C-alpha cells in the first residue's frame, strides 16, 4: 500500500469534507478554492505545514470537520493554523472580520502568507464573477460592497509586510491591485 504524503492526505480530507459544496453563487466545486490557495502558497515558497493548512483552512469553519479532527489527522501545529484561519461564527460579521484583521496584523510571516493566499483566491473568484455578472456579484454576500471593501482594504493593510518579502511581493501587489480594481 502506498503511503500518501501529508499534502496528499490534506487534499483527500478537504475533498471529502467539501464534496457537496460549491463556490458562493456558482457551480464551481468548492475544492477549487483550497487547491488555488495551495498553488499560491507554493508560489510563495511557504513551508509544508502552511501548505497543508492552506488546503484545510475552511474545513472547520465550513464543514462538519472539527479542530479535534484536524489535530488527530494532521497534528497540533496544523490545527493551530486552522484555528487562526477560522472565524467564530457566534460573533457578528463585523466582530469576526475586525478580529481577523487584527490577528493578521500581529501574525507571523508564514500565517500572513496563508491569509494572503486565501484572500487573493477569494478576490480572484469575485473578479472573475464580476466580469460575468457585474454589480450583481454583491448579492451573493451577506454584506454590502462597501462592507467588503472595508474588509479587503483592512486586510491589505494588515498584510502590508508581505510587500517587502521577495517570495510574496508579487502576489501581495496582485492582491492590492485587485482590491483597487474591484472596489474603486
């Protein structure tokens, strides 16, 4: 029997967890997003554990998987990264997003890369859909375009340090460029 490496195991776990989900307002399978996050983290030369967390980052927040499942199958370090990425759904949207920006501002470079990969993938998806349905894209979200602008520009500021890192500079600049194209 072939032993799968940890990234392959994470892809299988995430694929199973997200198997019935689609990207917001589309028919694209949800797993496309974690795979794009993995690709972006690979481009930034992120450590393996961060790549694994990139694949798994939405499993606890958006599926039946628990942080205990992540720790059991992938270890305490990766479970900690997933906790960092997961919102507390008992809080209001504004509380969750404000806390996320603040946590990101104070995070390590590797965790900032993880957050950048996730948010860049999300923006790329929104821009793609915007090109097809224009302003109607905002109806897919629980919060307005103005609220989304506040959040993404706040995240861009929290991730600013990545502009000065060789491995993340281009993707950070792409992220900020997409922010301004989409929201200005």
